[in-house]
C-alpha cells in the first residue's frame, strides 16, 4: 500500500545520496542528517495532524512502515554523531578498542531486548494478523508492562510499537556501521594490487549495479572462500574497474528498502545470460 506519506520517506532517501561518510566528513554529515530527519519527522507529525488518515489501513501502514523508517534513521544518525564525537582517537588500537566496546554493548542490548521477543519475531516474519493491536492508535495496553516512557508519548502520533520498530531499524543499521568502521581502516590500507591496468577496461553500468554485484559475491563467499571483507573486495574492484564507489555501505542500505526488486542488476544479469544462451542453442 502506498500513501501520501511515502513521499516524505523518499525525501530522506534522496538526501542520503549526498552522504559520503568519509572519515573527515562523518561528524558533519551525521549532524546535518540528524537535523534534516528531525525536520522530516516534525513535518510528518504536522501532516498527520492536519490530514489524518484515509482509513484504518492507511493508519496502520503509517505506524508500521513510514514513521519507524523516519524515526529509525533519526536515531541512527544521532547515534553516529554521538559515537564519532566521543571516539578518543581517529585510528590505532584506542580507536579499535572503542568501537569493539560499542559493538559489544550494542550486541548485548539487542540480544536482551529483541532477539527472543515475540514482537521481534512478529516483525521479522512479516506477519500482519496483529497489526491493529500493535500499530493502531489508541490501542496501547498499559497492563502489558510497557516501558515507563510510554506515558510521555503523544497518543495522536505514536502507538509505542512504532518506536520499537524504529529502534530495531536503527540498531541493525548501527551494527553494520560499527562493523564497517572497524574494518575500513585496516582494509583500505592493506590492499596491494599487482595486476596491470588496462585503459580500455572500465565499469560502464551504474555504481549501484556494481555495489549490488560486490555484495552478492561477498554474501555467496565466492572470493577466497569468504575470507575477504566487503571493504577489501570493494577496494580491489574499484581499482580493477577504475571507479570510485564512495560510501557503498550506505548505498547498500538504500537498496535494502528500495521499491521493486532489491536485486535489480542481478535479475538483469540472469535475464541477459539466459537470452544469450537461447541465441546460441
């Protein structure tokens, strides 16, 4: 189901295309994105207040899909800003130790609060049978033992569970961010390429297409029996095809939530190969 509220999320995704998250830019970009997404959340709140919802189905769709994406990204960018401004060093063992500790804290928090919960399993399984209970306004049941902060939420713009979905989204994104942060420095500087460059060999499709291919090779453990990290694979392929991919981690996050096929380039490769095979029967 689509609604007028989808255009609000789209504006965030468009803005995210500008993000590089290179070491020298990450704090500035995280602060800017936090402010921008906060404005979007306020705009969404005002729009809900003025327009309301066409029906109950749109209301549930908003609090299950739209608001959690906005709030989740707000939490995510704010987390990045806070952790990067708290990091005691830009590189070295102190830097690594800091991010390892943050990763351990996040893993424990996620395990304690979500992994074993019925609600987490409900969201991850794609179920819809309890959507009205979880994402309908006015359905908060204080007898379920909800966290005390629920008493301070706006009952016209929250179902409590929309926040829980947002927190799951933010924590999953942040988990990958910290992992990438730990890997990128050592991998970026350890790649040594010995092959010859060919001026007539370069990537001519979109950057997103190549990023999709890189992640597919990484996920399938097709290179070096899966021993290479995603950043190292990307660095090698960037050099091989004479292209700079920028923040490919963030681009991959956008692919995971894009409309239509999430594997558009791989689908295209499969169709092209099958067509080629048919021509040469």
